[in-house]
């Protein structure tokens, strides 16, 4: 059974940090690209960061210089380290696994991040 389970969300003050985790099971994790998306209330889901199977990374402008995506294939886990958080980072963050050629993709259930004083 394929599963992606996100964790690490929560309430943090502006300027604070959080590390999100996405633990995968049920598929060959190391061969998949992993993406983090987020969706704020009333807004469309947007890409935050991506890491390829070869560990190449991409960041949307919203997270450049503040977010770092990494993966540990031995633990079937991808991390999103978020620093200097802003209220506009408030959203549900989702993990997405995509196979080569986009043949398969899976989604996690999301984890809430709230940045507020």
C-alpha cells in the first residue's frame, strides 16, 4: 500500500523555523522525484520545492533562500527545512511523489503550517 505521511507542521511565530518530513512507503522511493506543494485558504495549490531522484533541487521564488529540500533514501524520507517564516507561508503543505515520465504520482494528506504571532 502506497503511503506518503507528512509531519512537522504547527504554529510558529514570524521569523521562526520548521522542518517538515514526508515519509514514503509502498513504492521505490529512490526513483521518484518528490515535490512539496502548499495551499492556503481560498488559493490554488502551488509548488514550493522539488527534489529529483538524483537530488537536484528546485525552489519556487516564494521559498528561495529560506527553504531547503533534502532527501534520505535510506529512510524513504524527504525534508523541507523552512526558515525565516512569514505569515504568508501559512498553508497546508503536501508531499507529492512523481515517477519518471509522470506515470505514477501519489499525494500525502498534508500538514498544517501556521505562522502567526
